[in-house]
C-alpha cells in the first residue's frame, strides 16, 4: 500500500527559477521515497505524448513549446497515496486557485507557467513513468526512514 508511485516533474520555468531544490525538498521532507530522477531537455514529440490527453485544447501548442523550451527535472516518488497527496502538494492547476502552502500556491502566478506536473491517477502515473523512465532507472532501495514514516 505504501508502494504507490507518482510521476512528478519540475517544468522548465521551475528549473530556470532555481526551484528544483525547493520542490523536490517538499516531497523529501513529506516522507515520500525518491525512486528515480533525471534532468533532461525533451523534444516536442516526447512532450506531445506526455500531454496526449490535451491535444484538442487550444493551449496545447503553446504548452508543448513551453515544455520543450528548457530542461525539466523528472522524478518518481513512492509512498502511501503518493498520487493523490502529490496533487494536493502541487495545488490547483491554476495558481490563482491554489491554496497557500501548496507549491503552486506559494511559488507561481499563471496557469501557463505553473512550474510543476504531477500525475492525476495511478493509471496515468504508470503511463507517465513508462514514458519517462526505463525499468532499470527505477531504483530498488529501502529508505531507513520507512519505519518512522509508517506505523
Ligand atoms: P495539471 O497540470 O494540473 O494536471 P492539466 O489540466 O492536465 O493540469 O493541464 C496540463 C498543463 O497544461 C497545466 O499544468 C498547465 O501548464 C497547462 N494548462 C492548463 N490549462 C491551461 C490554460 O488554460 N492555459 C495555458 N496553459 C494551460
Ligand atoms: Mg494533468
């Protein structure tokens, strides 16, 4: 049950603004376990696959261009309810609606530059993890914190 995984990504604006440490630090301090991480600039084709469910939306071309404009930090985090809790930690899609205390609520202003991505369901998490990582990049390790994070 504590092995649910979610795909979290710091978008190019988050990277350019020097927020990698701030964002990944929140997941680390929360108690989630880092399973994989990579820093890369993706091409348009890869990002079109990542956002395939949004291809009919008017903002899609701009979204893909923004996502391809610089490097991103892609991560897999593991833990109890990692998908749902990860979304809560991110805040609402539009930072204007994100509560203070959330990543988007604290650190950004506009929906088109909302600095981070998080999977919205276990099914999409699995798809996204598959798209961004090879099986052998998912590290199998035991966090010494585990027995203190869970009862
Ligand atoms: P999510 O990132 O919270 O899951 P989605 O609806 O899946 O939100 O949209 C994916 C991304 O597309 C958003 O994070 C944001 O970067 C961008 N986006 C969503 N709606 C708009 C919009 O109305 N204008 C510009 N960009 C948008
Ligand atoms: Mg989404």
